[in-house]
């Protein structure tokens, strides 16, 4: 699907036009699933990609935001996935401290994170980076949580590829220092 058609479909879905969300999900599902699958690999928490995609989609579809382009939408998806991962890590950590007396809803995400503190530490470090260097934090969020390419991040943020590459290097160094 051409980018301008996807943007039109994204905006129609965000505005609640009849049937737009039903037409949109099959078009973007594979990309959202790819974002979620990246969380299952390497250093990130292991997630059940389908559950993460569906929960993120519910949040995105329900927020009523318009997206100016494809990159903007996938940036919003990255942020939604980050929030879901952090919420899950907080619940898991609370459960380990005996805080599981308040049960989470049965439709929780199927996220298996062996060390929820790691996700929370990253979120805290990223929040600190966001206060001091907001664009760098956004680059990390889009690259790490969203799995966007450098070029896609540049498009979302309206900056050059070189700027994104520099912000990515600086942000990783700053986060590394924060995380010890």
C-alpha cells in the first residue's frame, strides 16, 4: 500500500470513520508484530508478540489521535508498547514483594520478563534522559521499543539521518552511564 494511502487510512481510523480500523489493522499488523517480535529477541524482555500487538492496538485505536504519517503512527505504537512493558514489569515486581494480593485483570499481556527490575531501570533511565535530552530519549524509544530504522526515526522527528545517528550514539552512552 502506498504511504499516502496508509496515512489516509490511519487518519480515517483515528477519526472513527466507519470500517477504517477494520481495513487498517490487516495492513499494519505485520509491522506491529515485527515490532513486538523484536522485544522477544536479544536483550529486551520476552513478550508474546500477538498479545502485545493486540493490547497496543486497543490503546492506539481508543486514543482518538490523528497520525500525520506512517512514522508518526509507528512512533505512537512504540510508546504504547513501552508503557505496556513497563506496566507489566511493575505488576511482576509488586507480585515478588507480596503485592499480588491485588490481582491483575485476567486479560493481562502474556509477558515473561525474568527480571522486571531491568525493564523498570531502563524506563527510569529513559525518563531521566527525556528530562535532559528529550529528542535523544525519543530516538531511543522509537529505535528500541518501536524497532524503527534510523531513516524512519528521522522521518518521525523531522530531522536528518545524521542527527538521528548522533542522538542514538549519545543516548546509548548516557543510558549506559545511568544504568551502571
